[in-house]
């Protein structure tokens, strides 16, 4: 194994942590751009509580609301403009992965005179990799992407039908203020899609990475088993704080670089899903619930050992040996069954997606 691990984000994880927003933000700035989505934080009261905490600590605020699921570059441009015009010195993302991703690129665009789309890899010969950004504080309200503690951001261009990512060290949030209570208002469908996203973040490296990573395998299996067990509890009762907390912690470790360290896996399932999202503007986790089992069935034929291990360790199946393809396939069937039990039910959505689903999954 060979790898380098770096993650400078300070993580504060506690129920009720939202009350500390003013205190921690005031260590980084005096005027905050509050980035929000389509209104869930207003309806839940989280926005008002955040503003009150900031005010008490002497941090004034200006808002950039309306970040879409699958956040758009036009919104990033708008947010960066507000931050500049209003003289902001810190950016606070209050919402799901879309809000956090948009906030990160706004923070880098603050210092960049060109178009922020230059930062998103979309086949341009020389992507602009940002080296400077305003400090970003993430306050996630949905457990899914892990964006709160990583250096990635995924942005869509609605004009060109592209959805892609940027990764840069300056995009690591300075603080992830994680309060699992904020996720108790997430509806069942988004909770289920989040669980699927969390699991897919670790299966990418697990199935597609290099051999000889036994500790990473066990980390990944821990994330999968925890997301499955506590995910079902959170779906059964959205106000179960312990379940929400475990799922949220799983979402953070799944993609903060720790579990995948040294696996050198690509992200094939994510790349396919991003293309689906780019054309059909579907929910990321919903797309993954279609693509991941289909990809697993394809990949198991080429590399059955890892899929047999998955079947054995996650579902307790008895394999006849590392090449037992039937056992590998049974494990994938069970996994798909789990996804369906959460409400991720691909055939229902296939009607909406039409030929995209047919092309990839048939
Ligand atoms: O927009 P609002 O009104 O806030 O509502 C959102 C949205 O409709 C709602 N929601 C969020 N928190 C809520 C809530 N509703 C009620 N109560 C709450 N507490 O949920 C809906 C989905 O939100 P969104 O932020 O879009 O979801 P998610 O966190 O799954 O983020 C998806 C985006 O992240 C990207 C995806 O591609 C997609 O664009 N990803 C980012 C990654 C990263 N930065 O590392 C990695 C991921 O693999 C992923 O690609
Ligand atoms: Zn994902």
C-alpha cells in the first residue's frame, strides 16, 4: 500500500452543535455569506437559529438562497457575486451536499476573475485548479455526500448538460459543524437515497481498488453494515436521534478520504450516475441505486473474489471459494433487495428516465 492522507477540516460532531455556529464562525470572519437551498432550513427553523447564533457572536449575514439539488454553475456565479459585493469574509453552507458543494466553489470564485466553470473538469485542456478560497464552514442537514469534510464539489452546467467535479486543497471546509438533529426533518425518500450514496462511496474503492487492503476492507464493511442497520432505523422513525447520528457519522467517514486511503479505486459508478444526472436532473442517490447493482453484476464476472467477500461478510452467505460467482451474485441480489426495502425502487423511476435506464441497466 502506498498513500498520503491529508484532511485539515476541524470536525465538531454533536447533537445541538448548531448553537455553537456563532462562536466558531467568529474565529474566521465577521461577515458571512449564508448559502441555503430551496427552503428546508427556513421551514425547519434552522436558518433562524443559525442567524441568531451568528448575531450573538457579532457575525453579520447576507444570504444566497435557492441552491438547486444538482447545483448549477449559474447559482455559483450568483453567490460569488454576492460575496464580493457584500464584502463577505467567510461562507457558511447550511443544507445538503448541493448547498455545500455550491458554497465551496463560490468561496474559490471569490478570488478568481475568470468564470468558475473553468474550475470544473469538463474536458478543457487546462482546468483551473483553485489555490485560494474564502474559509467555508459546512453545516450539513442531510447525511449523504460527505461534502462537509472533503475537498470535492460537484457542479452542473444546465446549458451544456454537463455535471462534473473539482477537487482542490483550498476547498476543504475549515470547520464541519455537524449536528445530527438537523437531519431529523429529512423525508424518507431523501434519507434512503442518502443511505445508498454513503454505501456507494465505500463500495467504489472496495470493489474497484487495488488488492491487499484488509484494513480498508474492514472499514468499508463497517460503514456498509452501520449504514444498513441504522439507516433502516432512521427510515422507521425519522426522529430517532441515535440512528440519525450513526448514519451521519457513516456519511462523513465514507468520503473524507479515510476509508478509501490506499485503495486507488476509480469512481466508475459515480461517473455514470453524474452523466445520468446531467441529462435527467435526477437525485444523485436515486441514480446510484440503479447504477450500482447493475455495475456490480458486470464487475463481479471479472473479479468475483471481492464480491464473494462482500456476500459473506455483509450478508453472511457461505461461498464455496473465492471464485464462487453464484455466491457473488446472490450477495448483489441481497444488496439490491436492501435498497428496495429502503424505498430506492429503480423500476418506478425508470418510467421517468426512459431510455437512459434501458441503455445502462438492460
Ligand atoms: O434544497 P432544500 O430545500 O434544502 O431541500 C433539500 C433538497 O430538496 C432536501 N433537504 C436537505 N436537508 C433537509 C432537506 N429536507 C428536509 N429536511 C432537511 N434537513 O433534500 C433535497 C436534496 O438535497 P441535496 O443537497 O441535493 O442532496 P445531497 O446531500 O444528496 O447532495 C447531492 C449533490 O451532491 C453531489 C451530488 O452529485 C449532488 O449534486 N455529490 C457531492 C459529493 C462531494 N462533494 O463530495 C460526492 C457525492 O458523491 C455527490 O456526487
Ligand atoms: Zn455520491
